[in-house]
C-alpha cells in the first residue's frame, strides 16, 4: 500500500542530515472511494506536521 510521509529534517553544519520527525500515512489507490484516499493521506500528513510543529513551538 502506498505511503504518504511527512518528515522534518535538520542539517547542522558539517554533520550531515538528522531526521527529527517522520510519520507515514497510507492510502488505497486501487479503490479510490475507500478510505484513506490519497487526498485524505495528504491531509493527514499536513495535520501531523501542524501537530508536531505546534508541540515543538511549546518548547521555544
């Protein structure tokens, strides 16, 4: 099953790339009327990004 993935990465100087957060959201392309659809998976990925960023902002 295909997966839409939201991720936040940090690239510190001279240290490569560090994965901070990543969350998968699956969808069912062969049966477009069945949930979750690609659109629903994309919206879920956006909601996850907003949730994660809001939690992180609480620490700032």
